């Protein structure tokens, strides 16, 4: 939770300027509520990007050398050369295992070379251009290395490759690829939790919906939006169990990933045509899609009951309570519209109101707590809602002009409030007067 000390120190400075308190009392209050400045060590992004660029250039150089001599080499020589290059990288990594960073970089270089090699070998074994098996081998190798080392870089590489494998399987063979989703859930999520890697956790949470929704689209295209909304709701309900989680770093990625997916679902449901297309369809006529929907609903119900049953997990302030309503009411209306009774008017209305409340709430939170990300999210969401309703709700030029000016003035007011809060916080710091 955000500390109230910066806000209180800003208020102390304001009281002092207005003459409500004297300097002695202000110093005593400042001493009782010290400024909490958590300085994180600077991230060495320059060194990281330079190392990544050097590694990619080395892979490119080796791949070009292989491709230059590739046509003139016998097939067995090709396999031997490829195996030697990959084994050399992993051998050097083992030799330099005392330096963990260097060893992991060499292992990663070997894994990238394996992908380049598989790309060169693919035309020999798959002349029809179907390369899904090559991506499968590459992703499984990266996943194995991620667990053996263990390595966050290999795990992120495996996450991306597994999703690419799923995309190729669905697009080429037009059949669901549950193995990819299973590997993300069983192979990478536990590893992210074990390594306490926020990067890996965030990568899996962002790419898991892609894998699930691709399978849903392949089975029954009419359940994609429903499954996307349920998966977003599951993320957000899991985030509410944060006080019971042993790893607090997992909470923010859950909330951010869930919000992105939930906002996208709400914006789509805000169109009456889309909401009408979701009416009275049930879970699905296809068994895998129905089982997926049922599993998500059971998981959401369990998380909701658990969080509402325990007093320490219930929202106590107005902001979290309002956020809970913006999640629960549209989700309940979507489930009723899908399973029991068509709600062609109520569902789009709730979706529009929820998007509007989210936008205003994030603008207020960002300007109050000086969170630029919240300001950008709230402003962007408000603009998207304006664009969505610009043509189907307002037909006259005067109405559209008034609406546009209202949004511009609202964003300007939020920006001015942000600037004033920033100035007040600067005055609250020691020596700021």
C-alpha cells in the first residue's frame, strides 16, 4: 500500500504557509513522519542491452557463416558442424561456471544458436515449409535449460517460443494446442514463483491469455470474448488474495495483466452488437471450450468466496470497493447474459459505466499519488471510450464538440492537479521551503 507520509508532509507544509502552525511544531511533525525515500539501485539497462546486442550479432555472424558454406557441405557435415557450435557454447559455459553471469550468457548464446541451426536444417526435413516441429524442439530445449540452470533468460525465451509454437500449430493445422497452454501453466508459472522473477511472472501472465484464447478460437470462435473476460476476472480476483501470498512481487503483474485484459473485454462489451452476440450461447457446444469456461468459473467463484469470507481480504476503503463493483457487476451481467437471460441493454450499459469509472478513478489516483502510469492509463482509457461512443451515441456535431471539449478539460484539470501535488510534495521535503 502507498504510504501516507508524503501526503501528510505536504499538508504540514501547507499548514505552515497558512500560519496554522509555527516552525517548531512543523519540525516536530516532520520528525514524527519522516520522508520515506526508497532508493532502488539503478538498473544497468545500457550494459544489458549491449550484451543482448552483442549476443544477437554473434548468432547472426555464425548463422551467416553456416549459410554461406551450407550448400556445399554434405548433410552429415552440416549436422556435425551444427552440433559442434552448440556444444562449444555450452562447454565454454560449463568451463566458466564460476562466473554465473558469463556462464548463463554463454548458455543462452548456445540456445539461440540452436534456434538458428534448426532454421537452417528445417528445409532439409520439412520442404513443405511446416516448421512447427522445429519451434517445438527449440522451446522444449529452452524450457529444459531454464529448469536445469535455473535461468530466467531461458525461461522467458521458452515462454515466447511456446506461444510461437501454439500460433503455428493453430494456424497451420487448425486444431487446438493444449500442450502449449499446459507447458505455460505447469512448466513456467511454478518456475517463475520459485525464482521470484517478476519478469518471467509477467511474461507468462501476458502470454497465457494468447495461448488460451487461440485454443478457444480454434474450438469455438464465439467463446473467445467470454473466456478472455473470465481469465481477466480470475487474475483480478487472485490479486485480491495478496495478503495471503508469500511473494508480494507477484501481485502487481497479476493486477496489471488482469486490468489490461479486463479493460479490453469491457470496451468490446460496451458495443451493443457485441453484447447481443454473446446472449444465450451457454458455455459452448464443444466439450473442451465448455470445460475451459467451467474451470474458469469455478476458480473465480472459489477466489471470490475466499476473499469475501475473510475479513482481512475484504476491501475497506471506497476506492477498492468501487473497483470491486466495476469487476463484479459487469462479470455477473456477462454470465447471466451468456447462460440464462439476454441482457441487450444492461450489459453494454454496465460495461460503459465500468470503463468510465475506471478512467476517472485512475486519473484521480494518478494525480493524487503522483503516479504517471495511472494518469496515462486513465487518460488513455477515457480517450478510447470517447472514440468508441463518438459515432454510435452522439450524432450531432454540437454534441460531439461538447463531449470532446469536456474530455479535454477533464484531462487538463487532472494534469494541473498532478502538477500542484508535485509542487506540494517538493515543498514537503526537507529544505523544500
